C-alpha cells in the first residue's frame, strides 16, 4: 500500500483529493496538512510516508519551499505537485527540486488517478533494484508517462459533451467537462457547492456551468427543502447511458 500525505490549504479540497486517492487501488491516505508547518510536521511524525500531493499556495509558505526544506532535512519522500499555479517558472522550479509530476487544478478524478497509476508503475519498475541497461533506464523514465485510454485523463466525446464551438463565450471546455464528469459519476443530485468541492472551482463557477447544462438539457434541476424552508438547487445528469 502506498501511503500518501495530502497537502492543501483548503480543507474541503483536501478532503476531496483524499477521497480521490482512496478510490485508487493500492493507495492509502496517511494524513492531511493545510499549511507548510503542518506538512513538515506530518513528514516528521507519520510512521511511513511514500508520496506527498503538494499544493503550492499555502498560507504560511509555498509548496516548493516545503519541498526544498524536505530535501534539506533528508526526506526523500516522492512529491507530486497538485496546484493552481500555472506559471512556467513554478513548473520549472518544481522539476528542478525533484517533483515527479505536476497536476494543474481544477481537475477531475480521472486526472489524479492517471498520475497515481503512473507513479505506481514507476514504483513497480524500481522494485527490482540491481543495474540497468539503457533499455531499462528508458523504461524507468517512461514509467511516469500517462498512457492514452481508460487509465489516462478522461476525454469525453459525442453529443453529450458540453464543450467545443457550441459553448457560450467565456466558458471553458475544460471546466465544462469537469462539471459534466462530476455529475455523470455521482450517485445522486449534487449542489453547486458539492460540484465545487469535487472539481476545485469556485461555487459561483460551478453554478454557472450547472445552469448551462440545465439549459442545454444535459442536467436536470431538482429542489431539496431544508428546515428553513428555502429550497436548495441540486442537479442530476439527465442523459445517462
């Protein structure tokens, strides 16, 4: 079992990412941290840790600073950056400091699963030890690549995909696909807040894309009444099959 530390400043996002990790066979969440100090403390106190999913924007420091301090202290735990930081300088710094992979938020479960499965392949490749000829070295370095198909990032197609030229101006095909995938994989209706937690986008963004899906007939709106009597808007995918 690969033991994972999930580091994210947003506790809700950390819970979602932890739930994603637990869904991938062979992986177990050893703990969570919500700032740099907690992350370093977990590294020192957890009995075993194989992999860190590291956010970059933390309230007391950056994820890259945590990675650098980890190496300074002698921790060789593997790191995959999971962050909204998209600037090339941050990506380059992550590579130079030894991050094995870099996953940009927002993402769906399939995106994280692909990274974790690639990491598991790398671990299996390295387990043999010994010396390596060039072909074996190439296989080791290629183990982190994400293959196409069911194990790679989900690329929905067909008439039910709410992206492409038909999207209104200002809407992102990537975000539309994330919201769509979350609805399709859900066991029942979801609120905008629940979609936001699953995808990493804001509640307002989730609401905007849910309304688009409803207008185009791909999602169905339902109402749930709470104790205060005010209805909560919940959405369910309308074109399963």
